[in-house]
């Protein structure tokens, strides 16, 4: 029952969005056929509405009537705008991460120290075994092949 209501709400939302744009479903279908990247099931439109169809419609609405070159230029502009926004926000993000690290580092370092105390003997044994195998291999290569033992003489 709830899925049925959700589907009806999504269809209503899509129809309202089409009405606001003054377009019909055939115009949208033609655009998606001409621009298959937007029609792909793997393409995820940014969240703009409750339903995914309305999300995709909100994404392609500004692109309707544009040439493929204009669409690429529009998308490049959006990428540049998001990149600039991320770069402007980076110092604040870094300050917040540093503050969190400073706050949590004493307990984290104490945990690392305790875990290292438990793991150190195991790691040391593995390193020794690997080093011994390497040295034994080099030593065998230096000595060369060993002659077979002489058969014992019977008396």
C-alpha cells in the first residue's frame, strides 16, 4: 500500500515538474535519446526532488534546447563551480580535522602503543623468519650446488 502511494506521489511530482517547465514527456524522451549519457541507468542525477525521475528532469531542464557543445560547456561550468566551492571550504575542513585529531590523538596514540606491545613479538618473529630465509637463499647461491654424498664402502 505504501509503495503504491509513493509511486503515485512520484508520478504526480514528475507531472507537476513537466507542467512548470512547459514541456511534455515526448520532449524529454527525445532529449534523452539524443543524449544517452543522461538516459543511462548508471547516471545519478543530483538530488532535487523526492523521486528519481523528477531529479533527472530537474537536472536536464536547463539543458533542453542546447547543442551538445553547449551542454558540455554547461557541465564544465558546474564542475568548476563545485571545485571552487570545495577549494574555498577546504581550509575550514582542514582546521576541523586538525582540531579533532588534537582532541583524540592522546587516546589514539595510547591505543596504538598498547596494540603494538601485543603485536611486536609476532612481527619480530616474522621479520626474523623472512630474513633467515633470505640469508639461507643467498648462502646456498654462494656455495653453489653441493656434491652428492659418496656411497659408503662395504667391507
